[in-house]
C-alpha cells in the first residue's frame, strides 16, 4: 500500500485510474478536488476540511457481477463503522452509496473499474462547513459536534475497516448494513430512465445488493444504478 498526498487534484479516482503500476490498496488523499464526480457524473463538491480519498482494490479472478455490486455497500458500512470508532453518532447507510447523519448527507461513495482494479472513491464532510449547492442537505462532523478531527486518522481507520469487512462472510456484512438502512420503511418514489414507476415503501437490501421495495402490496427488486429514488 502506497499513499499519495496532494494539496489539490482534479480527481482522486482519476489519478489512480491513470497509474500503470497500481498495487492493492494504493491510496491517494487530497485536501481539495477540482473535478470530483459522483454517480451518474454528478458534480461532487470537494472543499478543504473534507476527507477526500480513493484507494485501489485488486480484482479477484472470475469476480461475478453480484460481487461487484456489493463493493459500494461494503465501502458504505466500512465508512460508517470507521466513523463510529472516531465519533459514536447515529449514522445511517442510504442505499446505494451515501452515509447520512440527522437526515443530511455526510458522505458519498463512487466505485469505478479500471483494468484489473476497482477504484473506490470516498468524500466525507469532516471539518468543513461549506457544502456548495447542497448547503441545506449536507452536514459535517464538525457541524454536529463542534470538534476538530484529524482527517488522515479517519481515512486509515476506514480503509482498515474495509479490509475487515471485505474478508467477512457476505451474510454477516449484509445483516449489519441492513441494521443501518436509512431508507427502510420510508415511502419513496421510484424513477427509471426519467419515468416514475410509482410510489412504494423501501424494505431491506437483498442478498444480491438490490433494494426491496413494496409497491401496491408486491415486493419488487431494483438494481444499483437502475433507478433514481425521490423521497
């Protein structure tokens, strides 16, 4: 594991994707990011005071699509568990790739594929108070507690938690993820390709990583990336 540090970078994920000699768990950390993106190419505001980092995970031989779909979930529970070791608060995991605190976004996760590595990018609001366009919908640890945090301590704690969860039985990991399921029993609107599929009630995350939603009395499964959720 090598650690690359930058005061400013365009994208931590992009930096790792451009490396020709990646090693397992190589990590890049930046104070600010000028071209951060989230899922579906959405702009990810990346200001100083955040934990902005990405790390590489060597692709296992013959990895299945189902196993790939688990990675954002494993990353999510790793962030949540790591944060609890730093500051024990009521964090929630919002399927598929966010951590919430007090009904506001604390963390976003983006998993990408390059060559024979997965790149796991994470942005967490730690000591910052400027959330850009998401000012009313985001929160930081400092906002919540008034404390100041050592960002690299948090980053390495989360990576260690990821290593632990990645080696655990999936049934154990999924049970823990579901215990922090932010969407469970909430009424949500399901939107696919811009078209509303109706309103339903979110249930657990299924064994294959899909979200179970009860619509008109029937349980339906939705893939990561297949739908957009409106609360």
